[in-house]
């Protein structure tokens, strides 16, 4: 396993982060694995040296956190791990069960701690920014959790670069804990983050944790096109993918990945992941796995070094996209 630092902190994380949305309760999404089905993936991850795990309170409405916490307590040394979760999305349709008010941020953290079965969350992230809550109220609530010792570090997920810069500035000005990571939508099919967000993260030494590194399976070869609904159980119900990837040039990028993969005699997933890992700003792509082969491909990508010409071939077909993901 290869390791790096989490943003500008001294925390060591694996270059791959196991995304745990796939583990929890099939009642939430039919393709989600229950506790028994998830265990082999946590065991393989820990045995492979992965020490970075990402979940969220809304995944399986809390069940993902429960499965993740239990599995890590069984298979890993938690002192070696970096455990991340997220807050914002509503946990029910009742009042104060979502958003980023100080009330919900604190209550959400306390509920996540109970479900995870830990005393402190290593990386607590805002899943999206809340337009109804002033930024300073959100940041004050997050800083309160750090000062209480319930959270070690703070992270954010997809938003506009100006809003993220505003948050970093406000935290610095007030002496509050700052965001150390940005979990954003970034892959070969969606590179709009290269315009502003990634340069900002590099300048501020914020770690980049791309979500959907394989574009919901399109870059893995499991889906033949963005409109393919038959390739997998998830594809059949994944309306979000069709909203993210609907541009005419997307298929050209997919074909470029397949060509490079064929020439290398490796699966397309390894090429797409290796491309992300080649980017200096990227700390660790967050990958999901519902088959052990998914994990094998991600691990193999760590040792796959793309040439300058291969990178050129992969990037050449890209066309600008509307902003997607938040």
C-alpha cells in the first residue's frame, strides 16, 4: 500500500479510500450489501493496507455507519485508521433532522458517534453546503465539535470554489478549525473541478478526495453508455448517473479509456483510477466495491504508471460540461 498525508495535516492515509455507501441495508437501495455481505470487503481492505474509510449518516439512514464501525472494530486497529463520515442530508422528514445548523451539526455528530461506536470521528465532513444556514453558524458548530474532542479534522464535499474559499477565510480569520479536505466530483468524464476548485485546494494545501472516480461504473466498462440501465442492478435505478453524464462527448472519453486499457491488457477501471492517482492534488480517490474484483482493480491501479502519451490520449476527447454534482 502507498500512503500520503491528509491535506496539510500530519495524518497518514492510504492512497485509496474505501467508500462505504455500498454497505448497510438493502432496504435503502437494492444493491447495498448487508453486514454479512460487507465483511469480506472490510477484511480485504485492511489486509491490503487500506486505513481510510468514508461513510455518511444518510447512507442507509445510519445503517452504513453501524456496519462500518462494527467491521472496523473487528478487523482493524482503529488507532491506525482514519474514519470519515458526513452530515447535511435529512435523516427523516421531521424538523431539525437535516441541514447544517449548529443544532443539527452537533446532534448529527453525536448520533454518528453512537452508530460508529467510537469516541471521536477522525474526519467530519459537510456532505453539501446548506443554503439556509449562514456559513459562520456552520463553521462555529463544526469548530465546537473539534474543541469538544468529538471530531479531529473537518472536511467538505462538493460546492463552488468561491464558497469553499469563503469558508476557509472565515475560519482562519476567527481562529476556528479549517477544512483540511475537499471531497468533490472528479474523474475523466467530469473535469470541471480543474478550473477553480483544484487550484484552490493546491494553494491552500487541502487534500482532494474525489468521489465517483469511475463515473458510476461508466469508466469501469460495466456500463456501455450513460443510458445503459441493464448492466448492473445499480444501473437500473441510478437516475443520478444519467443527470451527471449526459454530454455528447462522454462516450468518446469512455472509448479512449477502453483503448488505453486494451493496449495495456488491463481492465478500464485500472486506467481510470491510475489517471486520478497521477494528479498531484489528489490525496485518495473514494472507491466503492460490491465485488472483490472492484477492490482488486483499485489496488492494482496504485502500481500502474501512465505515460505522458497515454494521459494525453485519455484527456484529449474531453469537452466542457455544465457544473454537476452539487
